[in-house]
């Protein structure tokens, strides 16, 4: 079946450090891939997405590249800020019988200290 | 415009009682999803509604769980004879139709079964 594995947290960084959160997936065919973010006290929101191999999603300084050969979609940011502290979820989407349900990883909590 | 809203935000119930959770999707969104997030876990898909099509119930964990949606508006998730393992945050999301569309999440209902 479809599944997503992301690195276990929590991750603690200092401001301006480089961030990588690893995500790999298992799926038949070609899923779409997403990173969602949940800021403290807020609902889950889409951070970026990629719908086909070699696509790069980017938003708010974050990037992730859809790598079919390694079945990966690692999240990166060159210089994190305190405001990036949140829980990050990697997810995939496959149409099955018309249903576009998302399959999520367990989430990685990021804390950025000033 | 208004986002996805859910009520109640918190619900504490005794084991064995029935609970009803409500979701108001974004106006015009034809697709509606329910997910469950247990402590320390990723989001689990529960059920998906798309227009007038039969819902995808493949994620419902037992026959104690059911959901309804009236047209393309409000949805209710009902859990009968609640058990302690039902304690979780229940998230609702909506999106435009089928295909790869961003899912917009509500703030969730935190259910605690004592």
C-alpha cells in the first residue's frame, strides 16, 4: 500500500541554521507529494507540493524536489527563523476510485531557537 | 473568505457515550475529508465525500464510526459507544472537486474519552 516515512523529531536548531527533514514514500505509480505545516495553535496548512518527478515545490524559503529514483521528497531551508517552529508533515496523494485522500507521515516537530 | 470550521473545538465524553462532530467546509468545495490524528501519530484518513457520489468509507476503523454530508455542505462524524482509543484530534478538510487540489483543513475537534 501507500505509505510515507519521515525523519523522527524533534529537531532543534539555532536561527539561520540549515534545515533538512527527510521524507521517503512507497506508492504505486506516480503520486503527488506535499509538505504540510502546523504552526502552534493553528490548523494544518499546505506549505508546498510537487505533482510529477523532478518538480520542485517552493514556498517561504522552503524547497523540496520530487525524486522518483530515490522515492524521496526531502524538505530543505537554507536559513531557518524562529517563526518556522512548527510540526511538518510529508504526505502523498493518489487517486483511488476517485478518492484523493492524503497519506501522511507522522510529523516532525521543529523548534528554532534565537 | 471563511475557512473550514469545526465544532466543538474540544469534547470530553464518558466511555460508552455517543458523540457528534461537525464540519462546515469552504463554500463551493465539493470534496470533504475526515482525518484522525492520535497523539504522536500522523493523520489517518477516515472518510471522503465528493459531490453526490457514494462516499469512500475505507478508512473508518469500525462500524461505530459513521459520517453524513448533506449535499455539498455540512458534514457530521458520529462515533457511537465511544472507547478510550477514540481519543484524538479529528480534522476535517475540503477541496475543489477531484484531481490534485489543495486540501484546506479546519482547526480540528479534540476528543477525549474518559
